[in-house]
């Protein structure tokens, strides 16, 4: 069964409001997906992530494969049951993490040999193995195995990377279709199965991006992601690539831009027609004392907040801003209290998720484009 994606309305500027019907959750789009690398959104319990109204979160295939291991998670009934998360989930393919291990990996046409960052042990990921791991984890949406190209990279490097990535996309799809019935929770959802998205690569070269998108569309994935962004390129180039690729993707399937971005970026991309986005920024920044607010970025470590009785964001109604002062948040991070990371993360996630909720409402109010 293909993914049921209902496009509810579009605007003159390309913005789209839709709904993805996934086994664990009907997800309203455009949507921001908090990142739960090792089976948790860092520092925040699952019930709090639910209370913030996160519809879908991410799990990281590479990290979960290394520990506790995908077969252990399969025996636990899949990642949803293992971490007690009842809503939708997406797992990446492991490709980006392998990309980040530049000094510990070797790429061949068959796959990627890499050494664990934990203990140096050797592992070999192929498209088929990535699919097996993701099927065992049991996320609602899986991602095709790909290679993320670094920035800057000359054309010959990007061409050489795109060649196996396109072959891996077809191998991922073939293996996924042959084995998707093996998902741990299949019997719980009336025979529904996972979905698989392809990933458009091609660096910053528009013609290579077009080639990648067109070939992936011919393969007929359930949805399409734009990968290889936020790897150090200027924001203008990120925008150029997204603008180039979006019109090439099917209008009746979800469009996902991976690993972006700052609050103004996710709002811009959503209004352009991107349906799904994720980023570690709100959680990572929170742990370092950076808060995103309606008044701009706030470095809560600054001395100016030491006796500030106001909330992190006077326009925010999250559970942190309703209760705690900037002075207290500064005190916690100055003392190294673990609660600091938790409260800061809750606020940042509320801010990001609130942006998408507001954009969805504004898109719904726009006239339907016929």
C-alpha cells in the first residue's frame, strides 16, 4: 500500500497544507520533527514531547544499530514499544552518520565499511543492511541508503558520489519492498507497513540535483527527501537547491528537507512547499544555553539575565515560560544542573513546533489554489 497523503490546499506562493496517514499517527503538514538520536529526544521524557504536540520524531539508525542493536529492539516489539512512543516516527538510513565518520570509513559500490566511534569495531553497511535494520526498528517512515556529499566538493567528487547513491536507492527500494512485511508491529495495524522515502543528492550542482530527482521519481518512492544540505554551505545555496528540486517532485507525495534549520529557515521552507523538516539545532542549542524566542536568540548564560524576572519569551505559553524566569534558567546552566538542558530544550522545541502550528493555520486560511 502506498502512503496516503492528502493535499488539503496550496497557496499562490507554493505553500502546502496536507495530512500524512501513517500507521501510528495522522501527521498534519508542514511539520517539524524533533530528533531522538538514540531513542530519546535529548533531556526530555516522551510524555513531555507528546504534551508539546510533536506528531512525529526521528530515530537514528546508525546509533541504534550500535547500541542496543536492531535485533534487540525487534525482540522488544520495535522502537515505538521500546521507547514508549505511541506516535509517528521516521528513521534515517545511517548514511549521514557514516558521512560524518570521514576518517573512519571506506565507500565502495557495494556499501560503506566503517569503524564504530564507540569502540573502533568494524561494520559494513549496504543498502540491504540499512533496510533490514530500519525494518527491525519499525519506524513508520524509512529512508533509502545514500552518501551525503561534503561541502565544498568539486563536480567530479559529486558525480562519483551520486553514481552509487542512485544505485543504492534502487537496491534500497527493491529490498524494502521484498521485506517490509517483516516489520514488528504489522499485525497491530491491519496489515499496514512502513513507507520508504528516496533522497535527492547532487551537491550544489543544479543539473546533478535534477538528474537525481528525476531518477528517483521514476523509481516511485512513497515520498522524497532533499539531502546533503546544512553541511557548511551558505544559506543562499541551500535555498537555491530547495527551489530547484521542489518543482521536480510529485505534488501528491510528501517532500522532506533533511537537517534544517534555524526558525526563520523552517518557516520560509514551509511556505515554499516543504512538508517535513528536522534538525538537532533546537535541542543542541538548548544544552549550550541558546534559546530561540519571538524577540530573537537569547544566550541565557549572559550576566544581563542574572536578575531578570521575566520568562524566556514573553510571547511564549510553553510550560517553561509560564513558570520559570530567565534568572533561574541562567542560574541552572551556570551551576551545571541537568535540569537546565531539560527546561531549555522544552522551550526551544515548543518554539519550533509553534512555528509550524502557526504556519499550518495561516496556510489553511489562504484561498485554495485551483
